[in-house]
């Protein structure tokens, strides 16, 4: 397992995963734009539907109509993620993967904000009766998955990792 992680943890892995996220996000959005009319759903009813929506706000519909400000915040966020990746992910494979998912998701939604004036959302999940989870897209999912990976990595690194050379926890000073 250690050898596999060393092979996968090279400088290009971050950019490959990020690019795959952006490509998947943009291709799925283009398919929705082309084949599903705005505000229409496929299927018309069901628990999970493809519903063509646009969002000029942020997650869960907050800050509606603030697309330009959110684009600027997104650009700053992208540079922050790159800085963090370059300076801190180093040999930490799972940190790099989490950051690549976040970076790809941020780029995907930023492309929508800049080129379309709004983010295209299309995954519509019905929770019960007429209550729906806020619609989202591949980029949003990638941001969430990347954040989850980073949290798991942080928990593992901070509380569970044991240095194999001297069998001591790395977060505790030697006593």
C-alpha cells in the first residue's frame, strides 16, 4: 500500500484529479443545458431527478444575485487552494487528493460564474413530500467530498497516526 501511495503521490496527480473533476462537471452541465429545458425535470417525478436550474448565489441559495462578488471570492479561493497545495500537501497523498477535489470543484463553478453568469445546478433530491434538498452539481459534490477527505485526513494525522520508527504518537511530545 505504501508503494502504491508513493507512485500516486507525484506532482501531476493533483492536476490530473482536478482536471477530471472540471471535465466531468462541465460535460454534465453542457448535457443538461442541451437536453433539459430550464426549470424542467427528467423524470417529471421521483426521488432523484435531473432538473435544470441556475444559481447566482452560493451554496443552499445564500447570497442570490451576488454572482460577481462570489466570482471574486472564488478566484481568491482558487489561489488559496493552490498555495496550500504547493506549500503543505507535499508527501501527504490524502491531503493532496482532498485539495484536488476542492480545487476542481471551485474551478468548475467559477467557470460557470464567469462564462454563464450563474452556476448550473441539476441534481435534485426529494427528501419527503415536496421538500427537496437544494439542487447541486458535480462541482458542488466534489467540494463536499474533498472537504470530507481533508477532515478525515486531519483526524487521522492528528489523532490516529503512530510513527512506525519509534511507535509513538506524533502529536504527543516524547515523555
